[in-house]
């Protein structure tokens, strides 16, 4: 069951991507693709990418080297897509506070640059193996991308918590699922790159199961209606975030 091309292995590779296409259709039907255009495009792209990799994997005419080069191209393209989606989530989180948004973007960009540097250091200390360079390099590439992505999404959650910035429900659901799956993928690829775990059979299943869970979380947030909380007729006092935004605007104008 834990081996490649078993029923569970095939299911966890294909099922989440079928669900991604279904979710994309639901989002389009509800016109929510206008609110999250990059996340909508990501769902379509990642599903088609994984289907292509799957059929390349099972095709007897495709060599292992060709498959790994396709994996390289797909992983790099998907990584770029993810960073665009993160920028979209950050925009939804901070669009109501322009000055705080500028501070948030600068902090997240700085953290992202630092994480890229740390990823490069981690790649330099990766354990050598006997696989061809295009396979070992793919492992290091995956670790690098997930280290950066996980660090950036965690920094956004921390920033929102420190400044007490309320999340929109859909943005929170998307970010939450991404955060869990990226942290799990980072842990797996770090073990693989470090030589702790290699060719055991359960790494792909763990990644597939976590991503499957993430897609189901997206389904929940997009399909289950949100219960509206009755708002008080009494005006609430100005919160700290509004004060922060006003003071930042004042400093910029000086």
C-alpha cells in the first residue's frame, strides 16, 4: 500500500487535483474568481501540472530523466504561482489600512529575502547521495521553495496576530491550508535532502495526504456558508490598528 503505483499512491496523486478542478469550477460559477483570480488560476495550473506529471510517470515511453526535468519545470512554475497567491492574500488582509499594508509588505519581503539566504545555506549542507544531479537538485529545489514559502506564510500570520488584523474568512481558509501543507512538505523534503529519509515509500503518501486535507479545507471555506454575527448598534472605540494606520500616514506625510 505504501509503494509507488499502489491504489493509495495513485489516489493521493490524482484525487486532490480532481477536487481542485471541481473547486475551481465552483469558484467560477459563484463569480469568486474575480475576488481571488490568482488562487483560481493556481488551482487550474497545479491540477494540470500534476496530471501531466502522473501520465509522464506511468508512460513506458518516458524516461526517468525526462520526468525529472518536467518536475523541475513544474516545480519552479508552481513556486512562482504560490508567491503571487501569497501576495494576493496579503493584499486582502491589509487593503483597508494602506500605511500598515506598506509596512507589512516591506517586512514580508525582507523576511522572504532572509529565508532565501537561509535556504541557500541549507542547500550547501545537504547530504550527498548517489542519485544523478537532476534528482538531488530537485530535492534541494523543493526544500528551498518550501522553506521560503512556509516562512513567508508564517510571518504573515504572526504579523496579523501582532497588529490584531482581522482576516477575511476565505483569505484565512486559503492561507491556513497553505501554511499547514507547506510546513509539512518542508519537513519531508528537509528529511529527504538531509539523507534521513530516502526511498522509503511513505514520503510521497505523506505529502499527498496533507495536500488532500488542504484541498478539503478549501472546500469547507468556499462551500459552507458563514454565519453572520449580529453587530452592536453602539459605536465601538477606535482600535489600535486604526491608530497605527493613522500614525504611519502622519509620519509618511512629514
